[in-house]
């Protein structure tokens, strides 16, 4: 296995995820997850599987608009699994109030290779401040 190539593929996946968040696109987010993927957002219930993950992102995107950048701190690959540690910074528009606030999180992705492509198997984030 070429770890460098695998890390590049994971970087690409993470930036696709960032782009999907910034576009508030559930349709772009869902294919990035495994079918049994788990989304563990800060201060919200855990979502398990495609339908729950879809519902969670639909809720998130109906309430906020993100404008963030991802910074990759670490990617470790071990066979068909990997993890990535990232941070994200930017701004969030809160639809209910029209207020824009700073956004800064740290994230942990557990990734799984399915049919030759890296996908998000587990994702958790929390606020840094």
C-alpha cells in the first residue's frame, strides 16, 4: 500500500466534505459517508446510518450556513481504516437571527475504504472555545 497516495485520497475526501458543508448540501455530504456511518455533532444526538445522518445534516443546514476552511493536523492509515484529526475555522450565519459568528472546531474522522474509495465511517467534532 502506498501510504502517501492513501493520505492524498483522504485529503481529497476531507476537502470534498468541507465543500459540501460550505454549500449546505446534504446531497454532497451523504455519498462521503459509509452506509452505516455515524455523525456525532457537538451538543446534539448521535446519528447512525444514512437516514439519520441525512436528517441531522438537513436540520443543521436549515439552521446555519457555514463558511469554513479545514486544516489537516494528522492522517494515519492502517489497511482499510484510517483516522484524521483536523481543525476548522471560519464563520457561521445563523438563519434565525441573521447573525454571523466565528466558527472554530476540532474534528476526528474515522475513515473506511469501501470498494476502493475512502469514506467517513465515524465523525465527531467539538468547539475549541
